[in-house]
């Protein structure tokens, strides 16, 4: 299960999210684990239905390592730790990164594969939309950094092409 770090009110928290086979998610924030269902609402947000019966309505967006959210109407802002921000800017020209947070639905290539410009390499799901990540040019897959089911952040490296 991929783990991310976020800073909230000056403290760093580890956050992991795993999609389960029954359509629910397992979220681990710090030492606490939750099971929940994410239900898209008509305004572009999500209703999070927790296994204990609690519900929360969440709207989120992110810009340059900062995640802006509203949880039941209360604003909550998370940022990436400085070390993560620095490492995320080391992408090379042939690196394909996630255009938005989402979940990897399918990886269609492996390291060593030859690809053609426009060929779909990976399917990403974000807000119930399927996003096709395509080769920007002819080349060879140098590395695949994700697998089916991984949850990715905007800007996270997905595939290296040489």
C-alpha cells in the first residue's frame, strides 16, 4: 500500500490508501485505520461513508504540493514535506507523471517495451473518470514505477521513457 506524507498544522502525518476488492478503501492515517466507501456527489465532491456509520462530505483540489480540502464545510489544508517537494521536481523529459491524484486501473506496458507516439501506456481513474496516459513520442519503456491498484498523487512519476 503506497504511503504519502502530509503536513497539517505543523505536524507530519503518514497517509496510506488502498482500494479493496469490494469497492471500499482502507485508509491509514498515522496509527489509525479506517474502512470507507467513497461516493461521488453531483457537485464534484465525495461523500465518505465510514464503516462505523459516520459520513463526511469532502471537496478537494491540489496545486503545487498543497492539497486544499473542505470537510463538512470546514477548510483543511495539507502540504507535502519539503523533502518530498524537492524530490518530485527531479523528473526527466521522458518521464510521465500523474496529471492529477487518482488510482492506477491498468498498466499496459513493461520495462523494455517499444512504444509509439500516442500509444496508451497506463489507465488512471480520477473522480470516476478514466484518463489514458499516452506515449508523448516513440521510444522504449525504461521503468514502470506503479502497478494496478496503486493510488498516485499529482506529479508522481508513473513511467520513464527513453
